[in-house]
């Protein structure tokens, strides 16, 4: 990933750099709030309606709704302790919030906003749900193709947000679109302009006593425009007589 660069100046003048795209911190938090609200609302509805119920078959059996309280990570993966997962989620949230001020890409803002919402959604369960703070079980309620997670682990909206956001970020990286709004083409153009400015600055440093308007043959523009010496006018025989 690239970093933001300040325009450089040379002896011949400042290097012209196109304006940077606007910051996308507002878009990131808008996406995060929206996705977090969906996750929180769906979990409240799931715990209120699916507790103690048999799996509900919808969409012709493509999806089953059933309540599962998951002590593990997303999609039931076990990484060795609920409190560890809670701390990892806190770190992810903190890193994304700190990184958000550098965002100038709408795609990256959406992707990171989804990851932020998913991390916050499951972290909320870890902190506030039974059996206790940092040990709470995450509410999962979506099972695809077969009930009880027989085809794929039961998951929730937060897990989906994390997965979609991560895939979007990877796709943008593969397409050469960086978090600062730059692309491969714009980075190459900026590098070429910077190299040209450095070359001009080096030439100016190598010839410090040479006037700025001096040409290759050592003659200045003023010398070229100045008139040459005037030859005396010869008098003819007629004029002498």
C-alpha cells in the first residue's frame, strides 16, 4: 500500500500534483453504524423468537433460522478462549478507527466499515451476554442448506459483514486501488513526475553559477538579442569630393 506524499519543489519551480480525493471517514462510520444496527436488531429478534424453537426452514431450504449461542469465533472457529477473541476484536476496532483518518477511497471505506461493524457486533455479545463480561457467547441464527450447521457453521449478520468487507478489501488491492484513493496508473505518473523534478534539481545543483536563462552554447538570451558592433560607414569618392 502506498503512503501520502507531499509535493516537492525544485529549482525550476514547484512540482504540480493533482488534488487528493476527499477523506472518507464519514462514509466508513455511516456504513459501520448501519451494519451494526442490522446485526444488533436481528440478534434481538432472534433471541426473542427462536429461543427453544426448532429450526425454521425458509427460501426452499436454502436457509434455516435457529438460535445458537456460540463461544467461539466467526463461523464457529475455536482460537482458544472467549476472552482472547474479545481482546482481538478490541484491537481490530481500535486499528480501524485510527486508520480511518487516512482513508480517501470509497471502496476501502465501505469494506473497513463492514469489518468494523462486524467486530463491534460480536464484541457487544462478548461483553454483555452470558456467562459474563469478555466471556459472553455470540448469538448466531443463520444455517444454510441444512439445519444445525451441518453444511456450514451457523453464523450471524456480523460474521457476514466481516467476510464481505474483507473480500472487498482484497479485491480492491488486487485491482491496484489503494486506501488513499490512488491507483497503479496515478502512482506511476506521480513517480515519473518526481523523478523528472529530481533530475531538474540535480542539473541546477551541478551548475550553480550558470544563469537561469543561459543556453547550451553558453550564451544567454540577453546576449542573443543584443545588437553587434556597428561598423563605420565608408565614404565613397563622390562624397569625398
